[in-house]
C-alpha cells in the first residue's frame, strides 16, 4: 500500500512516517504542498493520501482528484460514513485522508487510526514546546523587572521577587503580568535598564 | 437561556456579518453564544459542516448547491436560508498581461464586454496559456469568470488554465509566478494590487450587478430540527447586516475584521471593499464602486430560489452536472426563503412577496411588491444584458453559442 503524506510541517510528517514504518508500512512518501505538488502526487499513484485538515491546499488536492485521469479515482477519507466515532476522532485530530476506490475498509482503518494517534501526539508535543517557550520568556520578563526594582529601590534579588509576588497576589494577577506592567511603566518614565 | 452555536468561516471580508453578530452583541441579544471557527480551505469548511463540528458555515453559494447534488466529496443535503452578501469579487491579472488591455482602468472596468474581447486577444500574446487562480470549482468566482470569458468566445476549459487555490495563497502564488492572475473575494485582490503584482481587470459587481456570493449553510436535517435557534440566529444576522451597511460603523468593522483571529490583513486593504473605493493599479487614485459588496440593504439576505437555479444553470452549462428536472428541483430547494420568512415574520424587514424572480431584469432601482415596508431592488443586470427566467432554463441555456 503506497501512502503519501502531504504536510507543511516536516516534523509532523516525520512523526507520522515513523509510526507507519513501525507498523510495517514501507512505501511512504512525504510531499510538501507547494508549487506543482499535485503533478508529483499524480505520478506517484498513491493508494492513500494523508493530509493535515488545516492545510489551505486541500482544495487544490480535491480539484486534482476531480479532474485527474491519471489516477484511479480516489474517494474521500471517510471510507465508511457510518463510522462516526472514527470520523469525529479524525476531524478533531486534524487529519484528512483520501483513499483509492476499492481499497478494503479493514486495510485502511489501521492507517487512519495510526494517523489520528500520531497527529494527536504531535499536537501535544507542540503545545508543550509552546508552554516551555512562554515559560522561558516569562522568566526573562521577571528577571528584568527584578533588576529594575533592585536598582531603583536598592533591594536584594530575593526582596525584589517577594515584592513582585505580593503585588501580584494583591491584584489577583500573574507575576509576569505585574512584571510586564512595571517594565512598561519604567520604560515610559525613562528609567528603564 | 443561551444556546451555543459554532459557525465556520474563511478569512474574507464578506464574513463581516458573522463577525459583527458576534462582536457587537447581535447574537447575544438573541441568546446565542456564537463561536466562529476560522478555517483555511473550503474542503475543511465543508467537512466541519457535514460532519457536525459546526452547525453552520460561511459558504460559497455554488458549493452549497454542489454538495447537495453530490458533485463534491462528502455529499449531504444542505440548506441556505440566508445570504451573507452579494458581490465582492475582483479579477486581477499580472501587470504585464494587463498591458494588452485598455490602459485607462476606469474605462476598462466600466466595459466588461469590451475587456473580455481584449482579454481574448491578450491570451495569444502571453507567453503561455494564462493560468488563472480560482478559489474553488464550485465558487461564484469561477462561475462568473467562466461566464465572462465565454462572452468573448474564450473556452475556459481549453483556452486558459483554471487553477484551484485558496484565497490566502493567491498572492504568494502570484509572487512565485505559478499563476498569471486570479479571481477571489476581498481583500486578496487588493493585496495583490498593493504588492504591485497585479492590476484589476474586472470586478464582480460590473459582471452581474447583484451577484449571489456567500450563503449561511446548514445541514438540512439540523435546520429542520432546530427551528427556534435558526430563527434567532437569522434575526441577529439581519440586524448585524444593517449595522455592517451603515457607513458610521465602517471604521469599527474594518478594524474588527483586520484582527488576527478574523481576516488578519491590514485594515486599509479591508476598507477598500467595504467602502467601495478600489485601488485598481498600485499608486493610482481609487475608483468608486458603491455597490462593491452589499450585506443588508435591498433585502440582500433573502435567498431567492431563482438564484440557486441560476447557479444550477451554470453548472449544467459547463458539464458539471447532468440536466434533469429532479436535479434542478433539488438545486432550487437549497435556498430556503420559507425559513427566512418564518424567522423574520415579526420583524420590520421588508419581505419580498415572491420566492423567485427574473434574474438580470432590473436595470434601475425598482420598488417591488413587499409584504411589509418599502422594498426597492437594486439593478441586477448582467453585463451581457441577458435575463435568466428560472422557469425556462433550457431556453436560457440554448441561447449561448457553443464554444467548440
């Protein structure tokens, strides 16, 4: 079974490809949706095409599926429209798939399930990375606010942090919000560092 | 009691009424907590609607007809009780290509028939078969482009290449030289002009002066099962549409749409369609087109069945559907004036007495029979002066000369 993954994000495509390899599929190709990607795809004659539901290029792909004479006409993803749980899971995970007409449902279903799991795993990694990134920038902001307090009020680092924390608690805000406000105010007053 | 409702949209200026309904309290006043789901392809918008991730969608009118007739992936019976706008499209072509056309842009746009013939001549001069981007096979834009090209004897399936790509990728594709021009909803044409990649060749409003564009589409079964929610939503949208049409709110609306969670394009580009002041060539003064995009006035939201049938006639003309009375009836039934009437029965919205009309027959503003209030229909003529009689589709179709 030849599986083509159309994806902008190299990382997500690799995560999916790896999963498919582990499950014993070995005819897998990754095509980024740029330029003449539909012509490339047509030449590959895939059995299954997996694509990010959020990709703006889905309309381009579907147009090719409609007009292509080179391709044994693929049909849309949801091979069995009665399988609503599967469809729901796929849409939630952001997976769309096109499957060549005539391919048995039992053969396709494990591929779709795997794609759903891998897409979900990828989304989780991404949100963790996002959190880590924002934690890092939060710490920078707090550090800068601390040094403003240390300089202007001659506080120790510990006291500066305690002051920020108390202010945040009193105002019902996050420390980083108070720190940001302090930096902004300090910049406006020309006393920034 | 508040009802949650999810509606999918594409980042386009003509999502305005939905955005205003959410952001300016019209939905809330009707007890609806509106959640707008930003989507980047028509395929995904359709899937979200058909599989129930959203209850309604900002949909290309021809796509709603095509999905219902089973011409697209994921066939399903859809229903459109409300039109979100008429007009709003623009055809732009690479500046080099446009050199072969009438150089004074105001004259070029005022004479779509002459420009279509100039365009036909320009095809032979271009270095390849011109590649024109369209947002979808079943889009008002593609249908309008085909209609316009064919008027000058250009066969849109043979003499040019129509390439499907989403509105948000049009400018990038122009830049990369993958397409030589495109027809799309605003602000994407303006964005290409602003980048000096293209200039305006035709505007939708001059091709069909009241061209059906986006509808609010529901799954038919959901629409039938939730009459009260549908009625409340339609009442909210009618008020939001009036708000959008009011020039006093334009600045506010422009900035709402510019936000990253909506269209995510500069406010000054979005303003061009809303104010009807188009810059057709970079650096030139703007051209005034007050009917560039309509939301509420002239009973714009009313889903005339004759308009669904006009779309059907064009699908037949281009061989996308077999012509038979059953298909025609199903296509016409996608537009639901009965629901519109029910929802707005107690409002002061002027209500047309009929559900079908001749399309293209109104040359100057015309007061028409209305169940309530004054209703004036704007001019709705086609640039080639043809009139579409929904009761005589065969006659209408046989009036077009074969292209090959």
